[in-house]
C-alpha cells in the first residue's frame, strides 16, 4: 500500500472513489454535483501549504482510499489545527493498512505545518462502530457527536421520489 499526495491528474480516479463514498453514505439520497466536487478538489490542490489530499494506492486495485484535510485556526484562537474534509477507504480494503497509513501520513503533514492537533469527524455514517474502534485504537479521544434531523422538505422530497420510482 503506497500513500502519496494527489495531483490534478488523479481527479477522475478520486471522483470515482468519491462516488462510491457518496453511495455508501447517509448522503446517498442527495444528488452529487460532480462539477462542484471537481472545483473543490481543484481548490484543495491549488493551496498545498494549507490543504492536502492523500491517496492510498494498492498495487493491483489502484486507488482504494483518500483523506483530504486542511490546516486552519479555530474561531477563538490563532493556534493551528488539522481538520479532515473527508476520509474514506473502499469497503473492499477496510482492514488493510490503507486507513492506518493515510492517518499517519496526515499526521506527518499536519505536524510539518505546526498544527497542534488532528480533528477527524464522522458525518457520513459509514460503519460507525468500526470507525470509532479504529480511531480509539489510534489514540484519538472522542470529544463530541454528530446529530442529524431531516427537515420536512427532505421528507416530502423522499416521499415524492418514492412515488415516482415505483
């Protein structure tokens, strides 16, 4: 398993893996705006001092994981922290060294930018128990929760979609 920084030529492969992440996540009912995703990837890659996209490549399977992150300050301090934007390993490669190596590489990247801590969030709702176990094993401390409440508009859209797809 090789970990490396993404380049613009990786965009199509990242889009494919991102599509898998989207389909597996709680966001699957929301349409994926591929143009918006491409713009986001380009923006991240254009600012390598503050942003990164790390890729996990398997010898035969190709791109199997990715972690995008940034260094930023919290609203109340100038102290820098590193924050993930997304962290995903394909279902077939969970349990491989991919997630571990991506996290270690992100830590090194953040330390090189003088970040004081890593923040990794889980909002996609993919295999939460396994993710929590992995992060605890990596000595991360849980310091909060994510809560979601679908609003009436979303419920109406889902009902309309269910009626039109039958």
